[in-house]
């Protein structure tokens, strides 16, 4: 086969398919482009509508801070936005497939049959979704909250109808299906608490100790950086225990959600500095060894 003959064959098929592609592009191609653009516009409009609707619908609960309200809004907006995006992608994909000449009716029917076939296996998915709905409706936790699920804990990064995503202090990401969650402990909802036990020597003057603790707590509550996060200044509560080598005292205070660790850490530092200045001993276990005379 010479070169001229090969070029004629290529030209023949090029002209043939070019005509078909142009004809398809002028009819179905325009429709596919229109469907794609329309789906993008609808998605953007829905995102804005959902955000406004959620902000109007979500009303502050009693004793709920502005930060907690924003967390709940962000959680609901993410869930509804993700759900609407999946719906738009599914519908637009089926419409585009029909423009390529693919019958979508068998696909829909096959999806129904597959759904029935996996009905028993899908019970776990249904359980996850139903549990997720209750979690969202009951406002058990929001994006940004610090929670504990049985043996796992961390900050909530994402909530969908099926699962919750946590990131722990090591940076590890955990994906927990809602149906597997038995107990939820929210460590940062509405407010958090400074709950600190400290040991001091038995020779300590308790009246002096109480005065120092309360002074440090009040100074911390007036700190320019931390005062907006402290609801109640950390104060002496009681003598909590007589340990082997120390008197254990309890200090309590209240902070905004998830700020208790930061405030407690700063309180420990300031108490140590103040105790050193005031001559208050923080004892540590000691062992006395007696050597027998030979």
C-alpha cells in the first residue's frame, strides 16, 4: 500500500467522523454544555441559599455562645451542601449519558435491583444515616467541637449523614460510622471547666495558700489575651484529699468551649511561679533509705 492510498483512506474516515462529530456537537453537544453550565449555576445558587436559610433557621439556644451558634451553622451548611451536590451530580450525569445515546432507564432499573440485592447489607448504611440524623437534629456536637467516642477522641473536622471525621492530638484522622457510636462525650459544648488538683506540703498555711490561688486566678481572668475565654476565674474550691506526702486542693473555673486546656496550662505555670515566690512547697514522693549497721 503506497502513501497516497493510505492518505486517501485517512482523509475519507476523517471527513466521515468529522461530519458526525460536528453534527453531534451542534445538537447533543450544545445540550451537554448547557446541562454542565446549568448544573454548576444551580449548585452555586443552592450553596448560597442553603447558607442563608440555615443562618435564618438556626436560633441560639439558651446559654449558647456566638461561637457555638457558628459551629452549628457550619455543620448544617456542610451537610446540606454535600447532599445537594451529590444529587445535582447524579441527575446531570444521567442527563448527559442520555445525550450520548445511552439509555438511562435500564441504569435506573438496574440501580433499583442492585439496591434490593444489597438490601440486607445496606442495613448498616441505613443505621448509620438514621443515627446521623438524630445526632444532627439533637445538636449533640458540631464541627470544631472536641468529642470523645468510647476509645477515640479528637476535634470534629467533618460530619456527613453517614460518618464523623475526627483528628486527634497526634494529627491522626479517624472516620467513625455513626452506627458504631455508642457514647458521645462533648468536651467543649457551651462552656468548659478548669478542674485542677494540686498538692502542697503539710506545713503550708492554708489561708495563705487560698489567698495566693485566688489572686493568681483573678490575675489570669484579667489577662488581655485570655480574659475573653474565661467565664469564671479559677478559684480555690476545697481541700480534696490528704495524700501520703501532700495536701490535695481543688481549683475550679469556667472557660469558653475547648479553651480549658490552654487556660489550665497557663494557670499551672503562674501557680508554680507564685508558689516559688511565696515559699509554698509543691512536694514530690521521696524515699528514705536506712542502711543497717554491720
